[in-house]
C-alpha cells in the first residue's frame, strides 16, 4: 500500500507533481493489484493518463478514480484511461469522494472478488464502470478519444495542452471585461500571462509575487528617473531587477522547503517589467490614481482568469468538447461589434440620466 500525495494549491502543479510521483514509482504501479486515485478535481485522472506515455499497461489491476469533473470530461477520461491502461476493471466517480468509501470498494473487490459495478453503489458511489463483463464499453466520441490517445502515447503532456485550449476562453473573458465592463488594464495580454503564472505558483503566492516585484520595480523606476536614461535601457535594468528577485525567492523556497516558491522561475519577467514601465508612463500622463486603477484592473482580471482556469473544471471540459472554442470566436465577433456604453462609464455619466436630472 503506497500513498502518493500532492497537497498544493495550484491545479497545474498538483497534476505535474502527481505525474512525477507516478514516474518515480513506475515499478510499483506496474505490479499493483489495485490503484485508487482520489483528488478534489480531475487532476488525478489526467495524471493517471501520463502512464500511457511510458507504455504502461495494467491488465491484471483494478483502477478506481474519483474527482469532481463535468459529465463530458468524465466520459472522455474514463474511455481514455480504459483504452490506454487496459485494466481489468475501471471505476470512475465524477465527484470528490470519501477516501474511506473508495477503500471499502477496493477492499471488497480485492478480498471478496466483488465487481466494482455492484460494490460501488453500496458505498454511495455513482460512476462509470468499464471492463466488467456485464457492462458495455461506451464509444463516446471515438475520433476525439483516438486523437488524445495518440498525443498521450506520443509523450505529449496533457497539462500544457489543457492550458493552450483554455487560452481563447480567457482571452474572451478579457475582451468582455474591457468592452462591456470598461475595465482598464495594461494591455490585452498582460492579465492573461499573469493568470498563467498564477496557475503554476498558486493564487496566494502569485499575488504576493506580483505585488512584491511591481512594488520594488516602481522604487527602482523612481531612482532610474534621476539618471535620465532612455526607455529601452530602463526596461533592461527593470528586467534585471525582476530576475534577481525571482532568483532570490527561488533560493528562499529551496531553503525553507516551500515548493510553490520553487516555481517562480516561470513567472513572466518581461510582463512584470512592462507592467512597471506602463505604470510609470500612466502615472506621468494620467496621474497616480489612474495608474493604480490600471494596475488593480490588471491584477483583478488576472485573478478572475486564474479562477476560471483552476477552479471551474474548464480545462478537462475543453478536452471533451473542443468545439466550445468556436463559440468563443463567435462571442469575440459580437463583442467586437459592441458600440454601447460600458458598465463603468455609467458612473461617469450618471448625472445625465433622467432620474438624476429629476432629483436635481
């Protein structure tokens, strides 16, 4: 009995960490009679699929996978896991299940030979069972299943693929926030890239890094202003500051055993430096208040995009239904033709509304 755990906030890091643990214990996995994967969401199922990249097959094993995920994602992942691993039986429970209940099902199957299909309902677990003689293997979207199976067997990791598929969705969210709400940010792609950084570091550490790096960068920017340097030279020095801060935080993470801090090396240095430079330019042109609002808008929108990527089950849903991206493009076209008043602009023009005129 071997327990592998990944108690981290970041969904992306939990998945990659579980994949590394499975690879490190490859021999144990191949000899296992029962594998139980229990995670809060679908990262356990996605990490289990990484076994296919090493050609692992489990013909004599029983596999139980539990984690909250949308119905289409559960159908896709169960079919993929069955085709790739070829287990004796596979039970996929599309919800966060109690580990004791999962262990009860596993114990009854191992010791008494009880089929997973009959034992799972006794413990209050409703899921999809594949491989039992009395069940039929569903052919859910076979072409799509074969496409993802081909990528997995070609050693293409699914974690970056899910992020790539989610990029058009969060880009649409950024467009809606700017066009409909009127949120001011430092460019269109700044919030997206910062959100991707949060995906790897987690929201708490990512936000702290953003505030720390931007704050230190602004102090350095004020010092460099006295030297009257050109903009390109200032930007290069700011990038150096960001790199030094990130390297120092990585060292602190290694010294204290803080795993999320070890991931700050992927934090986008160029974006952070550009945010600092854009803040200084906006401060000189529009004032400190406007620059602070743009910084807050960038950070707030990045946090919203992170929540959409990490907490909503969007990445596995896009694996199961990639046609959602067509809907995102259609929505982008509609947003691009919007010529109405933005939500935040009502605050500026409220005095021109009939109700306000009547009160006056």
